[in-house]
C-alpha cells in the first residue's frame, strides 16, 4: 500500500503551527499597572561579534551580553563568550566563558567599568613538541570609555594579566560596547 506524502509531513507541520500559535499567544502585549514591575524595561542587550581571517589564520567570536540599569549612573550585567581560533600551521583554540560587569557613568559621556571574566581555554597544538593544554583563565578589568547614545569605546586594564596564559596579548585591551 502506497503512503500519502502529506501524512509523512503531517506531524511536523502540525507541530510547527502549534508552536507558531503558542509563541504569538505568549508575545501579546500586556499593559502594566502601577503595581507591576518594570524590571524588563531596565534591561539592555548587546554584545559583540568578531571575525578575522588571513594567511592561514581564522578567528570567530560570539559574545552576547545584558545589563540592568539601576539608574542613569549605575548598571550591572553578565556576558557570555565563545571564541574559536585556528592557525593552520600551529594550533587550534576554543575559548568559552563568561563575565560579570559593573558600569558607572559619573558624566553622561564617561563610563567607568569593572569586569570579572573567567574563561576556559583549550589549545590543541599541531606540533608534538608543544603540549596541548586546557585551563581556566581569570581576568579582572578596570576600564574607562567615551559614550555617545548606546555606543561606548574605551580601554580596560587587566590587573591579573599573565604573559604565559592570558588570551590577551597585553594587559591594556581596547573595547567597544553597544547596548540597546
């Protein structure tokens, strides 16, 4: 007996439409009253994407983040980071971790920051003369930046910088932050 092609796809289509209907029902706007919380109105999202390549080297980074604005001067939040690096002639590295960040704006244009970052570094070397390694690398940054609208550019200093293990080439690291 020959099966109907539609019957083969009936369940996935039904599941898709049920999911679509559920998401649209959950996303309906609700009006908040004076007793409701405005927590989500104070949360801003941002992060970074990075891509570089050339001459046998490839690197990609995805780093989403979110902050909560306590008021116009103080914010705090979290960030995640995933980086893949490949040097065809030397090694591959995967870096996964997260950070806690605190922001203070004494003036509208100036942003001071503190950040604790904890990354798991996994390096696989092509040459057996080097030992593969996997370790956790902490970093504590103090930074200063110039802010305009949702965009901040600045520099931060890692007080725990270790020339042997750090994923950053130098203790001074430039940054760009965008939060919406």
